[in-house]
C-alpha cells in the first residue's frame, strides 16, 4: 500500500556527473536526474537501476547514499561483486553516462519524531543509506537532541568508506559518535577490532532506550536483529533494517 508520507515512485533517467574510487573495489557515484521531472526521495530509500543487455532488461537496487539536495541529484556507493553483472557495469561507467532508474523505493527511513538515541549499524556498502540519513540528521539547522552512534564494520583500515567525512562530523557534532571496527586490522590499528555485533554488545547490552538502523548483507542484519530482539529485548518497532541480498 502506498505510504502517503513518501514520494510516489516514478521513472527517471540520470547522468553520471562524478565517479570516485573509495577503495580498490568500491565506487562513489554522483548523479544528476536529467529526465522524468524532479526526483524526490527521503534519505535511506533506494533506486532500481536498469540496464538492457542483449535484449534483456536487468534491474538492481541501490541505496541512495545522500540526503535530498536542492539540485535533486543523488549519490550511490557500490561495491564490485566478482563476476557481478550490474555492479561492474556501474563501476566502469565514465562521467556523462546515462542510466534509467525507477524510484524512490523502500521504507528504510528515519522515523520521526526522534524520541530515543539512535544506533546505526552498517557493514561495507551498507553504509550507503546511513550516510544519507546522517546527512539529513546533521544538516545545517537540524537540531538533534539525542545521541547518534555509527557502528561501522569493515575488514581493513583502508576500506572504512567515507572515513574522513564521518570523522569530521564527529569532531563537529558532540552528539555523533563514530565507531569504525575492523575485522582484519593491522597490528598498528589502535581503534576497535572485531565485528559490529561485538561492539553492539559491548556498548549497548542492557539498554532498550534506543532505535536501531541496520544495513548490510543478510547474515549480519539477521544476527544484529536477533541480538537486539532476543538479547536486549527491543521492540520490533525500534529496529529498522535493509538487507542487500
Ligand atoms: C534494497 C537494496 C539496496 C541495495 N543497495 C546497494 C548499495 O547501495 N550498494 C551495493 O553495492 N549494493 C547494493 N545492493 C546489492 C545490489 O542490488 C546487487 O545485488 C549487487 O550490486 C550485485 O549485483 P550484480 O549484478 O553485480 O551481481 P549479480 O550478477 O546479480 O550476482 C553475481 C553473484 O554475486 C552474488 N552477490 C550478489 N551481491 C553480492 C554482494 N553484495 N556480495 C557478495 N556476493 C554477492 C550473487 O549471489 C551472485 O552469485 C542492494 C540490494 C538491495 C536489495
């Protein structure tokens, strides 16, 4: 059933304006909507991108990695999946390339009003919708009176996506706490080690007074939901998630 608070999905065409390599296998892509009218969305939603190849139409979902901005452009953050049809196609595009998409889709959005602390939990490119939500939460003039934590799990220091951006945000906003955790840290890494699940237990066990937003591959999301529900006793309405497979 359509949610009256969310923009209705439509069909659009976007031009790639900028492509940045965040790691050897991850790209940040900035798009401008060039056909279909103004593309409105809420931070955290996703688009369905389309590619016609050998007469067959392929579509894949990608989370919007930015908050809505005045020019109605948007960012994506995506990983090359080995042998993957769509992720490699998008990662190989050069600025100027045109892609059709539909959207916005999905319900992984910040629930308003914000009445509890927020714990964002992401692994890998699961950071994409959460980056958009954080941009919206800490936009100029948006006064958050709760604490917000980002537990971000990746393997190596070099693969902490948007690291400088989150560090700058944490330095600027006393209510934002950035906790990158590495599952394969080098010996000189002085930050957190292990998986997001361990950080969650270490920092929040015994608390029920927060809302959680979880995004990444299915195994992590299922595991975190179980900890939050069965371990901590959170109500399911406090747990919001998006799974990537
Ligand atoms: C709601 C939603 C939002 C998504 N947002 C993003 C996003 O923001 N960024 C992003 O990078 N991806 C995102 N994805 C995943 C994305 O839609 C594709 O599944 C992914 O890009 C792989 O597509 P492909 O065509 O390259 O691989 P395919 O050709 O479809 O698959 C190749 C093989 O790789 C496996 N595979 C698929 N995905 C992965 C993976 N992530 N890791 C390891 N193996 C995999 C498949 O099972 C298959 O065996 C999202 C998925 C959903 C459902």
